[in-house]
C-alpha cells in the first residue's frame, strides 16, 4: 500500500490532480502491483511558502531555486527497483512541474520501507491480512 509525501511550493489544484493521477499510475506500475492497488495508493501534498524554505543559506523567497522532495513509503523495496523508481519519478516530477533539465537535481526521492508488523490499517497489521 504505497504512501507518498510530496513537498513542493504551493501548487494549483489542477496541477495536484495531474500529479496525483500520473504518479499513482506510475507507482502502481513500477511496483508491479495489481491495478486495484491504485485505490490503496495515497499521495499527501505538503506545500511550503517561499519564505519557509532556504537552500544554500538563502530563502526561496529571495530568489533561490526551491527543492522538491518525494517520499515513497512501501514494503520491501529492492535496491534495483529503488534505483529505477528514483530516475523515473524524478523525470516524471520534472515534466509535471515544468522544470528544466538543469533543475532536476532539485528533486529528491527518499524511500521509507516498513515491514508488515510496522503498519496497521484499521487496527490490523499488514502481515495479518
């Protein structure tokens, strides 16, 4: 049950819809999950104001380029799968955010793995379902 957090400057609702749709489709496909898992994939947008982020000691509000972070939570992510997903998610987010190739290093992809005994949904641990 993939869960993603996306940290970005404030985005329009339409852009969030596009990101949610395309990223959900991509994550389900990349993880080789059945299509119905798209209903169990959650994306949480966490927006920041330009004055709430500094890069290299300078606020984004003062003209510094923002950094974007995508955190992907799932069980048992293999190293090769992470490497492929990192490249693909970076490219997808870059395209959706209309970033230049030079700005792609401003996209961070972090993986957070958990065991079935570390997440309960509705009070039931995943390894018990």
